[in-house]
C-alpha cells in the first residue's frame, strides 16, 4: 500500500469531478476496454473504474460486478485510494486489521485482494480510481503487472482529460477579452467532442450546438488491421496494447497531416472523414494521399515492431465519396459530431474486400482523382443492399506517392 497520503480540497475536487460531466452517464466502450485489459493482466474476476462524489462511488465502467452501478463511498477501498499519491495494494483483506471487519470483506463478495490507482484530472484533482478485486488472497503483485496497470491508469486519465485538453486548445484560439464570454460555453460543449477540427468548428459557430446536421459531399476512409482479432487472442493483452499504440501513433499523425477528422477509433479500426467539419474541395485527393502514406508507413512500423519482438501487421483501407449527413448526433445530454448515410455503409463494404497492404476505392472517388491516380486493377463484386454488382478499384499511387506494383 502506498504510504504517502495527499491532502484533498474536497470542494475543489468535487468541482473538478463535476466539470468532467461523466457522473450518471451511460457506459462507454473506451472505459470498458480498459477494465477488460486489467482483468486480463491481473487474472482477476472484477475490475472497474469508479468516480467518487461526496457520498457515492459510481462505476463508470466495470467487469464482474453484475448489475451494480454504484455503492456508498464511505469506508471503501476507493475512498482510501483517492487520498493516496500512488497505488494501493491489499494482498489479503481478511488478515488486514483495517479491512477485515468491512462488510464486503467479512461478507459477500468476500473480497480478499485489491489493487487500485487514483485517477486525476489534468489539474491534479483525484476524481476516481482504476481498481481490481479478487476473491482469493495473493502473496505479491509482480512489478511488471503493477507497471502495466499503472500505464492503463494513465490511459484512463487521458480519456478523462480529453475535454480539458480540447478546452486548452480552444483557449489558444481566442483573444483575452473573449474568454470570459466563452467559458461557460466551452465547459458545456467541448466534453462532447474529441477532435481539434470539431472543437474549432463548434467554438466558431455556437449557434450550431443542437441536434441536427447538413448534407455535405465528403470522402470517407476506413481502415482495419487484417487478422488482428485472431492475433490478439494469441499474443496476450500486453502485446496487443503495445502494437495498437505504435500503430495508432503513426496513423493518427498521418491523418492529421492530411486534414482528416477521426470520427471513430474502435480497437484497430479507423473511420476518418475528409471534408467535414472543414470544407475541402480536394477531399478525395486528401483521402487517397492519406491512405497511400498510411500504407507506405507500414514498412517502417513493422520494422519497429520486429525490433521489439512484436507481431507484424497489415492494414486494408477502403475509400468512398458521396453525399452524407454531417452534424451533431445523439441526445441533449450526450452528442457527437459524426457522419451518417449510405456512403458510410458502402465504404465499410469496400474495406471488407481488401487484403493487407491494399487500398480499394469506389468509382466516385476515382472519378475525382482523375488521371493522376494509378489504378492497379478493378474488381466486380456483389454487395449486400445492391441489386447489381459494384465495381471497385485498387489504387496504387497518386502523384509522388506510389505503392510497389502488385507484381513486385
């Protein structure tokens, strides 16, 4: 157990918690995924992320707790953990004088082992915990396991701080005299958006903060790692996290360079929009250039993975251009800037035909690329929802960006 306690300003801590706008909200996959990884790393039946207000510990994400969504805060492991500067480890609660008489130790669920890390906002206020429970005692926790769970706690803090990060970026865009007028607006809005482009768009157009959207021609990029789900089941969660972190680090930088807006990151899959919220006349060329640079970057990425004794990976990318609805989608309590329409579905189906290292695009995208695109082949495929076969095209190059020819 960490012995260094911290002095809390409860009033300021609760204000920081309130500013996150996460209490009493629906579960989110980004937090659930962290809990599943903790379960796997420590081989425990229960893992959870708790947010603590003045009376409750609310489970923002949990695995193994059934239908339980919250418990009283007083006297819990989490209540102690948020007061510490580091991790709290209880190897056998039944033999620990501090815990043995607690109802959740002496009675159901008969907790024995506990590991918890405090979760802080970007301003340093502890607002929650990342925890693991076991019903059997343990003799020790390996340093490698402790390090991995600590890393996941930092990831959880990053997820909690997304809103604060966007707020900071927005503040840099506005002159001093505008800050006071915009502060309340920033606090309400930016927690619902996750990209710089969307944040800037909303800040410059506050009147658009309502459920609804507009029709816009965009180019959609979807990518997915081929065979990664099967690979993930074989190589263990630690290596999965390392591979994905390397992959996403490279790909996100490339996407941002070409002006794409990342709509979704789901595991190893990416959904990227070109042409919204920022209008682009050359959205198809940007998407194709981005896809080519992503594929060209895979060689260097795999060399890096090999140097760390990690598995090699290959991605398939689908492109499609069409008119979609872009805008705020969701509810008054939780909304996001996104894109919907049949072109999105078609992009997903095009991407599903790709093999590793390949880029397939619709005729609509290729028409906008013109003669500057190198087309390496054409496929005639049958797709769900289409009465007639659809032609899709393999893109091998655009201007100076050239993939190796298929015969090479």
